[in-house]
C-alpha cells in the first residue's frame, strides 16, 4: 500500500488581475520608421520576419527578411503599426531584444540589443548564447 505524501487543494480565483507582459521583441522609433519605409514599396508583404541562422565564426547570426504571411509557429509582435514575426527557432534567443536602426556617415543597419548574448566575434557579425 502506498500512502499519499502530498496533499493539494484547489481553489477558484475570482477577479484576478492580469499583469501586462513585455513584448518578446521591442522596436525603437527609428526601427519602426525604417520598417514602415521599407514596406511602403512592397504592398504584397505584411511585415518582416526575424530569425537566427548557424553562421559566422561565433555560432549564430540574425536574419531579417520580408514576409507575405505569418507562419504557423511564428511569434507576432505589433508595434506602432509595424508587424514583426519571429521564427520559432529564434524565439528564445530573441527574448527581451530591442531592435534599433542606426545610420552614420559610412553605414546604415539594424542593430539587435540582445541581453541573452554571452559572446560575439571580433567583427560583430555573429554571437553565441
């Protein structure tokens, strides 16, 4: 005979306040404006898709591409009218990331400020978690 060592009680909770959650990915105003500008010329596309690929000298690299539809397992982030989809494979890697768009005299690029990164390569093209 096995004796029950653990007891559990179930109670109904009413009027529980839901806490707002932070978006998995956030965009700076500069990134929002650039994505809107890029999508203006592509009316058949609904947003951009962010992913990660095994590439570079340190393991992973970001990908950013136009998308016409939301994939079955994509996480959707809508911010200021811009739709960004995260590939399933990239969701945990990108959690808490802020995406910015930076322009200077020599270059213009999207920059991913990711708190999960443990190391990057010398050129800044790849990272590891």
